[in-house]
C-alpha cells in the first residue's frame, strides 16, 4: 500500500480495474473512502486499525463493492444519490435500464444483482453535503460536486495536502464514462476542467493508472476528454452513411462488439450513443429508429 501523507491508498484487484477500484484510508480518523479495494485488505484494516466511517463518492458497484462487509459501520453517500440507493427501481432508472427495456427489463436486471451489492447500497445511514469543509483533527476534507459520471458524483479533496481523489475521472484508454441515464457529457467536461483548476499537486484516480502530478494529469486530461470528440466523429460518420440508431448501437463504439451480448453493457452502449446523437443535433423517429437531424 502506498501512502501520501496520512492517506493510505488501498488497491483493488487487477490494478483496480473495473469492477474494482482504489480506496483511501486515513488511520488517524479511521475513515475510509469507497470500498472497491481488495476485500482482504479492507477487512485487515478494519481488524488492525479500525474503520469508524465510510464515505462513498457515488453509488456504482465498483465503488460500493464491499460496503456489505461492514454492516455496523456508519456509511454516508452524497445527498443527491442517498434517496436513489434505497430503491432498486430508482437505481434502474438512473442507469437507464427502465427507459431502454421497460418494467420487465428492470425486473430482469434486479434479479441478476448480487445480494451483497444490494446490501451495500441500501445500508447508508445518511448523506454528506458538497463543498463543505470537514475539519477533522488531522485533515481537512471537502467533497466536491463533480457531476458528469453520475448526477451526484463527488471528488474528495484534501486542501491542506494538495491531494484530490478523482475516482472515475481516471485517464484510462476507455475514455470518459457518462453512460447511465444520470450521466452528462457536458457536465463531465465541466467537472474535468474544474479538477484542473484546483490548488492540488497530486491526483489519485480510482482505476488503473493511479497517481499523477498536476502537470501530468493535465496532459492526460486533454487526451481523455478528446475521446468525446472522437466518439462524436465516429457516430457522425455512421449517421451520414444512413445507419439507424439500432444499427449504430450494435457496432461497438464504447464497448467491444462482443461485449454487447452483456445486457447491461449493451444498455450503456445505447445510452451513450443517444447522448452523442442529442449533442450532435439528431433525434430518432419511427419504429426503425431512423435518425432525423433537428432543424
């Protein structure tokens, strides 16, 4: 485990690649941020050092994965998503499942969810406020509201340390993920730019690449956000060839084509394409979902 001042970085399996993520632990406060790290590591921390409170940046399973391991520990999530987490129907709506597949699709999805994750997201004791400085004995912590990945997404910022945990602003080759119904391309860009404006010298991502200096993070962010424009270009080319929405959604623009056999990934593929089409000024029309450019 790597340390930056009082922050202990707890890795997830497979270099914290989805469906895992990094967690942050502050021993002096017995405080844990996100639970996507290795279960064994988190349980060991709880046993040897103690965990009094868990903060989750958002409700996605790669960041709440092991909440269920700590049933008696106080758990808080951002106030936007607190209500969502107490209803699978609301979670399905935020992920776009109901919109794409209706109530039957929502029921099918709900039946496929591991019981451990349901326990994890339904066990929150309350919510925390955005943009409010939490003055712990040894650290100061602010949860920045950085929507785009999800509507309620937050990035923990430690101003005295010059450190920010950027989570899913992760600089991976996949690119920005805003593929739930509660995601937003425009907000993702705005939040990415906000992260660069912080008085921070160290950026910790939730997946894969890990720790960046501000200079390197800025370089990576330019390339990361450029993937959005690349997706625009690809989708525009297919539209100009006369493909329907259904045809474009089966190509594999976000996820590899073979991965689209997975219903949830196919759902997110469809939602991501819808967001780009709207951004480009197109709407779907008729049973065949033919694309029509708005005037």
